[in-house]
C-alpha cells in the first residue's frame, strides 16, 4: 500500500504560544522604556487570546531586558502583531532600544501546573512535537506605483546575489521573487537563524543598491537611512509562514516553483490561510501527487502560497483541488475579486474557477546559493 511521509509545521495546530523579546536599551532610556511597556501592557491585555506577560531585567547587564507573553494559540497573536494598532503601540518602546530580537515558540511540555482545558490541543492534551526540514521560510511583500512594474522587475532580476554565508551556522539558501500586477512578493529560505540571515543580507552592498533603486517606485515611501522609517516599512512588509508541509527524503530533480496570490475579503485573511493549510495537508498526504513542498504566508487580508511541484507541467491551482465543485466556490467566497482584476458578481463553480485562475503570480527571479 502506498504511504506518504511528510513533515508539517503549522500555526493552526492549537498549541499555546510563547513570545520572547530580547531587548537591549540605549543608555539613559530605562524610564522611557518602562513607561512604554506599561502603555503596551495595558493595550495588549484586552486583545483576545492574550493570557499574560512578564518583564524581566538582566542581573548581569541592567540595559538588557526580556519580555515574554503567552497566547492561547498562534492565530490571535499573529492578528495582533500584524495590525497597525500594534505598530503604533510598540513605536515608543522601539525608540528606546538599541537592538530587539523576537522569537516565537509553541508550548510543548510544561511542569508546575496542569494545562487548562482550553490550552494546548483541542482536548487540553500536550501539543505534538513538530518535525521540521531544517529550513526557515519568510516572505516580504509591498506594492509599487502602477506603470513601474516592468522597471521594478528589471531591478529585481538584474542584481548580483549577496553572499550566502552569514556565519558558521546560518546560510541564505534561496531567494525567489514574484509579481502579481503591482504587488511584489519576495520569499527567502534560510538554514539557521532567520533574523541573523536577514540582517546579514540587509548589509550587503548589492542588496542595499537594489533597495535604493526601488525607492522611487514604491507606493509606500521609506527612508532607509532613518532607522524608524526602515523598521516600520519592513514590519508592514513581513509575511510570516503560518503553515508548511514537505515530503521526506532527498529533494527530487527538476522541481518547479510556483506562487499563488490570494487577496482576501476584509477580515477573512486568517480563515483563508487556515483553509489553504488544510488543503496543503491533503495534497502532501497523497503519495501519487506532484506537490513536493508548500508554504502558506499570511498577513492581514493577504495570503500567498509557495509551491514546489515535481511535474514541470503542473497547474498548481488544479493540483491542489481548487477548481470545480464546492471547494472552489468556498475559496472564491473568501477572495477579493477586484484585487485579482476580476470585476462583477461571481456565482457558481465556473465563475469561481475563473477567479482562481487569476491567482498565479509571475516568477521574476529564483536564486539558489551554491552549496558550501
């Protein structure tokens, strides 16, 4: 009997979430930081899914602080951290810090207290241990001024790749860029620590030159010489991976990479991401299917799906079971047709299929780092 072995990582597994912020303050900023923390704490306390937080100070270095928060599950945290309200809430705190590092962990085991019935998995049991494939995936997205799309594509396709090795344990493995109209999506794959890799890439002269060349074409202006402006831009551009599945074993030759763009109706982004994650689990479990790997990225009302298929002729939309019957209609009801360039009312399977045909993104460049 055929079986399928695959790894799965998901923000939708029902486990509680621990968020950790490591903060290094500017000299003399301690009181401003404490005031900013109190403001943030009062705001986040009313956010659904927030269970509590702690503020800790280093016993060795008074300028180093640790903030931890606990959440019932990952989705409410992601909705909060990606919101404009969150960006405005944490802005006074960010002005106090020399460096800040964020980490997110699912709570898998715990001692000292029993899990509440609503924690962990749906029945309150301990959360399962995830099996990863050793690679972290992240995406950035932004829009450019209409009419500049071809110029932007030339800029993004024409630069020399940055150095892949960030340090002894971190390496940039692959970067892929797609466009859909004036929307740009940049995905990165990292072996090791994601934030170390992103900081390493941002310091590369090739990348800095590309970012400067993009500035006149961006719909959202930014000043990369101003730390606050640059930070706000990249926070808004970040699209974390909320679900990832990959088949086990060595990577087969000839994989083809696709990206699908799903602008959701207002308030439907998380529901849409969860639906796509469920469909990706089904595709990965099919031993005869062509999908080797799939990642769902989500932010606000935008979802992007990155898919690697073993058959270069595969239509990823059809392979993932989205055309025809009820599945396509359910998905189509969550999508913003105008954002996909489809005007007018949509009804029935045929209109849903027509809408989903517009989700394909155009590949601009796909760069793999040399093995080292």
